[in-house]
C-alpha cells in the first residue's frame, strides 16, 4: 500500500465515522425535540428533525466537537406549522429554540399605570 491508498482509507473511515456519529446525534435531537414539545404541550410534526448546518467547534474544555443545527416543525393545534431548531455540540444539546411568543400577563394581575406612576413619584 502506498501513501494515497492509506490516505483514501483514512478519508473513508472519517466519512463513515461522521455518518454514524450524525445518526446518533440526530436520534438525540429527535428525542430532545419531542421532550421540549411535550413540555410546552405542542405537537412535533413528522416526528423528525432535519440537519440545517454542520460545522467544527470547540467545547468548554477546548476539545474539538462537531456542531450541528437541526430544524423541525411543531404545531399547537395541528392546523399550523411553526419552525423550531436545536443546536448540538457533539452529543450534547446546547439550545432548543421553539420561537414561542411571550404571553402578556393577565389584566387582573398586572399593575395599573396609576399605581406605577404613584410608586415612581
């Protein structure tokens, strides 16, 4: 075997490792998306995630990891679709973004503008 044969085998082994590692990370992303949707009483549509971006990154210890961003869709009623995303570093979930709107406080519990003005004067 010459140098180029070894280089080809190394490249093939790297691609196989990346593929297997991506399958494992994708399964973890699906279960994290399901858990996040269940916690917010949402429906994970299609029960899957799709890779949006893959890049090299370093973790807190400075170790090289693969950073993956997955996209998914969820619904609150089953009649609409809203996009969400999951950022993973290696096999660790960093961020789950559901793009949920903040709900305003109830009118009964919110302080009136008069009481706010009196407190600041």
